[in-house]
C-alpha cells in the first residue's frame, strides 16, 4: 500500500495519451510487417493491450489510426530534419536531407512509411469517406512544406519561382514519384538526380556551384 501511495496518480488525459501511444506503436509494428489490409483492428488492440472499443474511441477505426500513424511519422521526420535544414543554406543539402527521410532503411520504418502511404492513398481514392480527410492531410503537408521552403528562401535571400503552396506540391511530387521508382530499383534513382530535380523546382543552384 505504501509503495502505491508514493506513485503519482495519472490524470485522465495522461491515460488517454498512453492508450493512444500504445495503439499507434502497435499499429506501426503490425502494419509495417504485415500491411494495412492484412491487419484487423482487433489484432492492433490486442497487441497494444487495449480493447477494440478504445481503438474506435480514439481513432474512429483502422483508417483513422493509419492517418494518425502517418502524421506521427511526418512530425518525427520534420523534427529530425529541422536542425539540418536550419544550419545549411544550400538547397542541395535540403533536397538530400528530404530524400533520405523518405528512403530510410526498412529497419527505421522509412520503407514502411512509403508502402503505407500508398495503401492509404489507394483506399482513399476508392472511398470518399477516407479520401476527404486524406485530401485535407495532403493539403496540410503541401502548405507546411511550402511555408518551410518560403522561410528558407527568405533567410537565404533567394526567391521561390512559384507561390509556396505550388512549390510544396511540386517538391512533394518529386520526392514521392522518385521514391516509388527507387523502391523497386534504387540504382535507377540516385540521390544526385533527386537533388537536381528539387533544386530545379526551387529555381536555385547549389551554393557550391554559385
């Protein structure tokens, strides 16, 4: 009893955050190894040590859980990239860092991220109930990417050739399109090619070439 008395009592918000985190971690592992459609909501809940009701309460279903998982990966990737991007004005360094973030080894779940992104896109293209929130998610990604690139351009005294949202859309298209090809044939899409493509979209030459 004394030992329990010394343990801090968790708030309802903390318990909810823990349940949410456990479900996301379980989904990351199962979806990465088996694929989204091969894993049931029940299997995720069991792996997380939670009920299926908790999964639906937090995420509305398996699709909502996948959206949340991909958003967590996006946020972690952005946090990982931020120090490198802030420290280097060279657009080539930025392009290379972004490319490596979407082609990380499978052990770091980079490969899984791409496959799950595609599974969700296909599901959303066929189902409007999934497609609508997915479209909003992509709009947010384009906006955040464009704003980040606009901040970089302002800080380095360069000018983007297009509005930030359009720049974000094109950079995202280059990264995802090249990642699809790289997934099947890495040698066909070297990092140099992606760096040149992104730099071209930004209308900038690498600092070392200026």
